[in-house]
C-alpha cells in the first residue's frame, strides 16, 4: 500500500516448510482443484466401487480431459467434452416400471436427485445412458425408443410429459444407448430441489407399446457396470475469483 | 569559507523500473548480496497422504510448482507463484502504469482435472483452467 518504488527486500523463510505450513499449502492447492472440502461418501471406498457404470464412463472422460490439460492453449478439445469444465454423473435413485401386464402403454421411469448441482454453472449438454442387450422376445424388429421429462405428476390422471429425444434401433442391437436430455436442463436449473423424472417408452414399428425390459433395456437390476446413469456437462458462467492468501 | 553546495542527484527511487529492465535471475545484483534468489520448487500433494483416496478416484496426487525467494517487484515476494502470479497480473492489468508486470508472471499455465465422489455418490469430473504454473517468469 505504500508509494511506488522498490520496497525493502523481505527476508524469506529459508527453512523447509513446517508440517502445518505444508498442510495449509496443500489445502490451498486442493482448493485450486475446486475441492470444496472432503465429502463423506456414504458408500465403500472409491476403489471398491470403481466397476460401476458411471465411474467407468467418467474415468474414461477424465483421461481424455487430463490428456488435454497441458495444452490448455486451445488444441481441439475432446469431442464429448467440448468446452466443459465440470462433468457430473448422477445415479438414479428410484426406478418405476409400468411394464408387465396387459395395460398399455408400457414405460420405465427414473428419478434423479440433482440437488448437488453447483450454482453458477451453465449446462452445455446432458445425456441419459442406458445399456441395451439383444432382445430375447422380439425378432429383429425395428424399435423406437423415446425419452420424456416428467414435468408434473397428477394422482388422478396422466403426468405432464415433455418430449426430449427419440432413437431408432433394432431389437437385436447391444450397447450403450445415449439419449440427449439437454432440453430439460433449463427447467431443472430453475428448481433444483425437485427430482428430475425421465420416462422411457418403447414402440414397435406398428406403433404398439413394448415393455422396455422385454426390448432389452437394462435398469437398476443390471450388473453394476451396466446400470443406467445420467451425465451432465457444465461450463462455469463466472470465473471464480481466487482470494489471495 | 563557504563550500559550494553539491548538486543533489535526483533520487531514482521514485521511478518504477520499466518492466523490460527488471533485474533478472542472472543479474548479479541478486546474487552478490547473498539473498536467496527466486527458485522454482515442486510440492507434490499426495491424496493418499491426505487419506482422501476413498473419495478421489483420479489422479493419485498433484504436482504444484511454486517460486520462493527474492524477486524484485513491489508486491510481497513471499507468496507462492500461483497466488503471486495471478495477483500481480491482475493488479498490472488494473494499473499498468503504476504496477509493472510481475517478473515471474506465469509464462505457461495448465489446467488440472480431478475425478471424485461427492457425498451423494455422484461422480464429478472437474477441470480448472489456467490454474497450475508450469513455468514462471523467473526461470
């Protein structure tokens, strides 16, 4: 705060950092990593959980993102990441089936708790990923898989739905089905405390509703590495100002 | 007899050194006074040491580089380069004619990425751009 002109040189600490200083510096550096603090996971340690689908997918993304960390100067970003600087995957909390039985239409619903989304982040893309195995019930017919956002549920009539995406595939196909749910992000950012409901419907070529399970779409009862999850890509909307130490 | 007065030299200290003329590390003005010259240090933060591997999936640790030593510029030279450089660069942007560009403003910054579980079991991948000093002005 003094006037311009060289200030008397400070004598810097010449000794190695003490344990407390080292811990303070580490904590500050971890704050640079954007780790607000140490969350208390409610499940076993990370390494035991790794084979689950979402962590596997995110680890894949991490390697892609870490790969272009060094040339931040703007090389071509990894395609899926675009300019995202935060990616969150959400495991679904509740899964409801309206499947077996004569009444149509059949559907499968997933509820996601989005309360952890940090403020100040803008969604650049959002996907719902569900694994599909070859259907053992339907010959290799064409199927139309559509996903809707459940905007409002009513106890005495059908829920209000908002169409998000449609994919056409063969009953014998296998692999991850990626459905684009970005269009729902405006609504969920406005009311974070409300769970996001997604409804999945499958129709055959003739327009009849098909049970998603019979079509080969796996739900929560699938092996951990193939359970459905949602992934959202964010871009910070305001640059965080670092408080100088 | 009255002695003629000496003409006083104008004091130079009111002039801020022009950034291009800041003394560099090889300038003996640093060394010869025995002060510790600014050097780059590496601090490896091991998540294992911190006992955080039950929620951090990747990486296993994080290399932070920072400068420590005597740098000749008006700001507090005891801060680490990351803070140091960003703050100095910000102040220089705000007052370019009063605060020179820091001699160890980062010349190369890179991003850091970290993958971790939050408390609801969601997996989060966070990338911070321009956060880690890979090479700073002094070296």
